[in-house]
C-alpha cells in the first residue's frame, strides 16, 4: 500500500513538473526582451526608402525612390514604406514617428546599446517629414505613390516603375488630421534630440509649431481632400479633432509654451477630451492623448489635467479583466482582440499605454480607479507583459509573431521586398507582374525581415502563415513602434524583479 502511495506521489510530482514546465516554457528573461528590442528596431531599416547609408544593417535592401517628388519639383526622398507595399503614406508614418519618439522619451534610458539605433529610426522619418513640411509655403506633402497603381504590382521597391505621384494638403484642400499628427511627430522628436542635437531639436520644434498652426487654421479632413488615394487605405475615420488635441498636447510637452495649455483648456471639450474611446491607433488618438496629459497631473499635480487622469483610468479599466467597466475582448489564449485585420497593432499600442501609465502612476504611488475597484501599477505591467509575451511566442500556437525571434515564426510575410529575390542575388529588373509568382508561392520569403511584427492571429488564436493573407501576415511600422517602448520597459523591469 505504501509502495502504491509513493508511486502515486511520484506520478503526481512528475505531472506537476510537466505542468510547471509548460507554464514557464516562455518565462522570458531580460535578455530575451533586449534581443526582441534590438530586432524590433532593426525592422525599420527594412522599411527605408531613399538612399541607404553606409551603416545600413539590412543588407538585402537597396536604394529606392531616389526621384520621389521630382515631378513636382520638390525633394521627397527618404522616409518609410508603411507596410508590405511601396507607398509612403503620411498619416501612419507620422504616427509611427510619434510613437517611436514617445518610446524613447519614456523608456530610452532602458534601451542601452539600442538607443542610438532607435534615434536613427526616428531621424530617418523626421528628416523626411521636415522636407514634406518645408518644401512649399502653406503646404504639407502627405504621400508619395498612387496606392491603387502600386497594389496592382508585386515588385521590389528598388524596381518601382509605378507612378510616384505626390499628394499634398493646403488651405484649399486641408488635412488637419495628417498635419496635426505630423506636428505631434516633430514635437515629440524634438524632445528626443534636445540634449544630443540641440540645433536639430530646435528645427523640429519650430517646424512642428508652424505645421500645427497650419492644421488648426485650415480645418478639414485629408480623407475629404484626397479621397481615393488615401481611402480605404488610411482613411481618417475618427476625423481631425483627435489629432488637433494630440498635436497640441505634444507641443505643450515639448515647448512648455503656455499658449498650448490654453489651447487644450479652450478646445478640449470639443475635441474629445470627455470622450471615452477604447482604441488607440494611427487613426484615433484619444486614449493616447488622455495618457499624455495625465502625466502633468500625476507627476506635477497640475489640476487642469485631473479630468484626463479620470478618462485615462476609464480606458485602462476597459482592458482589465475583473474590472467593473471591463469591456475588451480577448482570445481564448489571452490576446487582446480588436479586429481581424492587423490586430496586433492594437495589442502593441495598448501595451505601450499600459506601461507608460504604470510609469506615471508609480511616480506618486497612484492607482487606477475602476468604480469601487482599485488597481495598482503592477497590475497594468502584468497585463501588458502577457500581451507582449503572447506576441513573442507564449500562445496556443507556440509561434512568435516577431519575424526572426524564437524557434518558430512566420516565414511567408506579406511584404514585397522580403518575398522577392534581393537586388544583390538578382540584380536584374523584376517587372510589375513578374513578382506575383512570389506572392502566390508557398516557399518561405528569401529575405528575412527581422523584427517585423505581422498582423497576427484571429479571434480563436488561429494563424495562417500565408503570404496572400495580408490581414494576418502583413507587417507595418505602426505595429512595431509602440512595441519598441514596451520591450525596453520589460527588459529593465525583468532585471529589477
């Protein structure tokens, strides 16, 4: 009997250990997060447009778009391709830049050897945005490339022979949304470079102020002005008021000019300050604005911003399971789920806001108030960590959704340059239609787009590693940008615990 009991104990212990090993198979270390951080920044080098520098690390890419803007007698060389195509869309590029800059502002001290690369990623974009904002008076160039023509081809950026039309907003054809986001990007970046390059920082801030004034004076949505060249690709569904308040918030932080504080106080009510919105993306800035402005209340007790703390709490409460105002949807495997197309953009942006807000709360021992429930900063960190860990491989499919990270990751990414032979291995021109055999091929991409976060799994945690399924397999700059900050935070947090 004793022998049988001992055997029972041994079996129970064995299965317990098996269960523990399963649960902790993805206990990521500080080094894991640091490695993922390095890759998440490296991804941006694969998205570069223009003349590549000597220190370019993604070697399968070549120069592209070297005459961008020339047809309109302006220089619009540089910047980023937004995702898997070869168009330079201004709204997501500016948002990407704002989020990269915000990542460095909050968590740059934890980036260590990657801080320089993160700043290079920001500058690659801000150099372009400065050109776009200063090429012509009362004009902001907001796009290069006709997406309808571009999407009819599957070709490398180095081979582009599609129309490189340029599109702009002006007093006659306003675009307050894209202009105010551009102002936010330049203002946030001015903080990043304030100490390391004061002259550049001043140029960024000065230009941000001019672009914001332009956005505010000539009000209108760029979707109305540019219609089919930005819609349905990056339609401004939320309108432009959220960007105006977002832009003013970043100019307030960057300049400390009281006029922006007055602007926020005067216009906040009409621009969404009291709206509780639960999605933060390249289109809708409302939750991000609340978090940005809550900082002054939490860290400096600036009473004017107390309401933004309340609305920040409302956003955070919506994400926390067990909160009285919980309303987010999660997959069975625990992933935040907002939509079937490029869902991980919402996961990375939400995770970044959770961690940034946790940082602000810790500055004064604050908590999140959800009705009668209170949640400490550590609860936010725990929730964000689960989301990031899911992306990195702790999920039912046991696949990392970051290309090049972990043992198993997507191999058939919806990305023209990655899926076609590189110019180094195939210097000959690959025409518009000739590349489609690569799109429909079942073979892995020949060029690994290291660090790219793809669209991600569906609401049931299922993922199809299929290049033609762009909803799940296409990467984008704005998916990666907030993850840069989140990974930097977690790499340091893991060291501390």
